C-alpha cells in the first residue's frame, strides 16, 4: 500500500472522529451509544491496518503488533467509558507493550528516553499523595510503559525527511500528553475542556501510530523487489557462465 493511498483509506477514521465530537455531547456516559461513538475511530484504524499489504515476515509481525495495540486500546476505551479506571489502565498498559514490541530496541538511543523517564517520575511524584492505594501501584507501572513506548517510537526517527516515522513519533508524544491530561485532571487539579483535549490528542496519537504500517509495507515491497532483481541478476550471470562453459 503506497503512502498516496493512505488518506483515502483513512476516510472512515476522519468521519467517525467527526461523529464522535458532534454527537458525544448529546449522549450519556456509560451507555452503549457513547461507547460505540468512542470506539469506532479506533475500529476504523483496525481496518486500515488490516487492508495494508505485507510481504516479509518482519513487516507482518509489525502489522500484527500494531493491530494488537489498537485492539487493546479499544478495550481500554470501553472500560474507561464505564468508569472502570484500573481495568482500563491495564488494557492500555497491554497496548503499550504491543507498541514497544513493534518498535523494538534498535537503535537504542538512551538519551532520548532519559528525559521522558524524568518527566514521568516528576509527574507521578507531584500527584502521588492524591492517588488511591491501588492507583499508587498501577500508575507508576503504566507511566513506565507509556514513556517506554514514546522513547522507542522517537528513537526510530533517523531523519526528519522520514515523514511516517516522524508522524509515529509525534503520535507517541501526543499519547503521553493525552494520558497526562487524564491523570492531572483526575488526581491533581481540574483541567479546562479536559475531555476534548484528551480525545483530540488521543485520536491523533493513534492515527500517527497506525500510519506507521505504511512504511513497513513500502519497505517490504522494496525489499522484495530488490531480492527479486538480485535473483534475476544471478540467474542471468549463471546462464552466461553456462553458455561460456559450453
């Protein structure tokens, strides 16, 4: 799937995001309708990932891990919409593990991650005394997973011209911002228009991460083409040698 086809295939995502912001104010929280509205944009990203083409095992693995992360995120959205905060955090923690597994640890670039871990430690420390007992255990763990995901996404950016990796990196940063707004609003101090800010940054974050599968598809296609060309060249060389020998 070439990059130029990405936006048309993302059309349903944009439509469902528009529906969410148009209709969510007219629905009650913890209802089937509000849950559908909240989850539909992520479901369309499933479809986007599933429609992408992959030829190499490495790329296929990346696709499956990103898809698994989106599925876990959708479960988290559902649980949070029914005020099951701890369970929702657990589902999103699983999503971060899938994303980290997709991004990998090469190149390592630890200097990218250190400021993120420092931010996470400071944020948890500021609101720690306001946290319920269970959240005092869950939040640091989830925070570590979240910033690890962000670190691994940013560490993959080899140059600013690689738009898809930049988009994925930006998505990971927005994911951190979205979850930070949730934590600050819930456990520290009310944030003006918090829900809107949370969902805007969240949807853009998931969009950027899902978009990264295009690069894997293009890389896979390029690698397969290069392998095919190399094999053809070898066959021609072997044919020439056989003729000379004859």
